[in-house]
């Protein structure tokens, strides 16, 4: 009984997968890491301000994001196709690799009035109930010290229902106006990474 079932499973897998997924049978962690590093940075500092730091991010958060991109729950021109190439186990290996790295420091970028606006947004959105001191915990991403231009973009993606993998965040971000989102993103650069 085992053989026909296995054959069916394989043909379904082939049907459901783009050709690239088959190539990932040759998965070599270092080669894939080199691909990630071409954007997320050789030293953990991404090559563009709108690209997120992933060095030292929470293991489970990285893994879920890769699965969410692969499944279309979170869409992005670059990441959707990349994440779709990996099996769960491969995504776990990548997540474990990057989670182990030290979080890289970026310069603080604060402007007058940011603290007041940010604190108002945090109180109103009850962010601390989930994010605590912004250091991350399992499925909750580290936000302290994250690239501000990336944070601005992703907060707008929640607000505009572009990023759909965390429904609570869509309604939370709708309460924040643009100056508050900008202030929050800069404020997070000032929080010490523990
Ligand atoms: C061509 C550039 C590029 C490459 C290559 C790339 N990424 Fe990304 N990655 C991005 C961008 C841009 C984003 C932000 C996407 C968004 O706004 O949803 C991102 C987002 C992510 C996120 C979500 C981070 C967060 O804070 O939510 C993770 C995790 C991630 N990438 C992991 C990887 C891994 C692992 C690899 C290698 C297998 C990789 N990326 C390769 C550009 C890239
Ligand atoms: C109900 C719990 C909860 C509340 C309240 C909450 N968050 Fe989150 N937040 C999360 C979770 C969980 C994620 C990760 C979602 C995912 O898996 O994509 C997240 C993701 C984020 C991200 C994306 C980080 C990244 O790397 O892409 C930002 C930015 C963020 N939250 C900011 C805030 C701010 C600012 C507030 C308050 C105004 C807030 N959150 C309120 C639970 C919460």
C-alpha cells in the first residue's frame, strides 16, 4: 500500500510546485545565505534603508514570515518568490541561522517632538501589551533598532491592508496618522537593543 500513496504524493508535489522548488533539493545553507545577504547585508546591515534587518531577529518570527510570504499571506515583489523556494525545514534552517547572528547597531535618528508623538501612539495602540520593550519574543518581532524606513513602509502596509498576515495590526495601524508612524519608526532607533 505504501508505494502508490508515495507516488501520488510525489506527483501532487510536482504539480503544485514551481520548477525552482525541485532545484531546492540541492539546498546548501551557505549558498542560500549568500543570496539573502546580497540584500539583507553581509554584515547584517541591509543594502537599502527600506530592507529590514534580519540578523538577530526572533527565530520563530523569521520562520513564520518566510512561510507567510511563500503562502501569499504576506506579499512582496522580492520576498514572495524567494520564500516560495524553500520547504518548511529549509525555512527553519535559514531562520535558525539568522536568529543566531548578533543584531547590528544602526544610528539613532530622532527629531524634535518624536518622543511625545510616539508615546501617544504607543499608549493609544496599546502596543506594549504585545511588544513589551520592543525586544521581540518568539512570534513577536524585535522592533528596537530596526531600520526606520522599513518600519514606516510596513506600518503603512498594515494600515492600507497590503500586509495581511496579522489582522490585529491592520486595525491598530489605521488609528495612527502619518506623522505618528514616522515618529514611531525614528523612536524605535533610540531603544537600546538588549
Ligand atoms: C532581492 C533582495 C532580497 C533578497 C535576496 C532577500 N530578501 Fe528578505 N526582504 C527583502 C525586502 C525588500 C523585505 C521587506 C519586504 C516587505 O516589506 O514585506 C524583506 C523581508 C524579509 C523578512 C521579513 C522581515 C520582517 O521584519 O518582517 C525576512 C524574514 C526575510 N526577508 C528573510 C530573507 C531570507 C532568509 C532571505 C534569503 C533566503 C532573503 N530574505 C532574501 C529583500 C530581500
Ligand atoms: C495584539 C498584539 C499586538 C499589538 C497590540 C501590537 N502589535 Fe505589533 N505586532 C504583533 C505581532 C504578533 C506582529 C508580527 C506579525 C506577523 O507575524 O507578521 C507584530 C508586528 C509589528 C510590526 C512589524 C515588524 C516587522 O519586522 O515587520 C510593527 C512595526 C509593529 N508590530 C508595531 C506595532 C505598534 C507601533 C503597535 C501599537 C501602535 C503594535 N505593533 C501593536 C502584535 C501586536
